[in-house]
C-alpha cells in the first residue's frame, strides 16, 4: 500500500465515523516548537528547538457528559538541531514532515454561564513520515540533502508518541497547548551508528468548529 493510499484511507475512516456518530468537525492550525532527545553511544548531545507548522482536521464526539472522543488527522513538521556533534561536524539540522493520526480523548469542564469550557486532552499519536530535509555543517560548509526513510534502514517511516494538552473552548473556537513525547527511536540504524533520536514537541494550536460545539 502506497503512502497516498494510507493517507486517503485514514481520511475516509475519520469521515465515515463523523457521518455515523454525528461528530462535530473542526479545522485546526498552529505552530510546533520541536526538538529531540538525542544520544550518541549513550551520551546526550546538546540540542535546540526548531519551529514547524501544524494543519489538521479534528472530530469531537461526546461519550457521556464531559468525556469526549477527539481524534485528529494532521500534517506536522517536527525536527531538531544537534550542536557540536564531533570535531568536524558543528551542527545537524533536520526537519521531518509527518501525517499524524491521533485517537485522543478529552475531558471538558464547562461553565454554563459564560459558554466557555476548559478541557484536558491526551492519547497516542501515530506518525507517518512523508519527507524531510537535513542540513549538516562540516568544517564551516553546509550541505543539504533529502532524508531517506525505510522500514529497516535509514530513518523510520513510523513514529509512535504520546500527547497531552490543555485547552479553552469558546463556542466555535478553541485554543490548545500540548506536549508530544516520542516513545521510539526514529533512527533505524542504531546498531551501526549508536544514535538514539526521540521526538519532542511543544504545540500551540487554534481550532474552529464547522458545526456548533454544544456545551458539555
């Protein structure tokens, strides 16, 4: 199955669920400040954050009362900057583009007088890499290349993470801050190069419901 077929299938599944369960749809967008926990042969390397976009479609269905099923499918760019890798490599800067499927749940605390609700959300995020760029500075000269992904070597196609966040919902609008914690090593060649790379991300996202969000 190709990448386009996988993305199309996931989108159709979310759309079908929304039709059956009368789910509210929301468009969401924002920015991610991303980095990674990076270890070379067990030694943690100095790293820094880089910014990337977030664009997605979210669904929202009330299970019962304040508990909601709030999955989203989204495009996210995650990456990292490694400083002073060794005597010759002063910096590596990677940016990876992911399609994420996040089957999240959320718990809403409503204020019936103002129509504003505060909520907590969390759950797993399954990422599928669709491309990436790597900039490597060696002895003052910067080289840029497309990153290579595979199931066994190079960088991995798949990334499993956990996400937790909090937000504020005001009728059709909501704003959310969240933190993504990568669980797996996105480097498939750890046996050869001893590199362990796990994604980390802080996100600030804004959403808009196409259908009115009823009070919880």
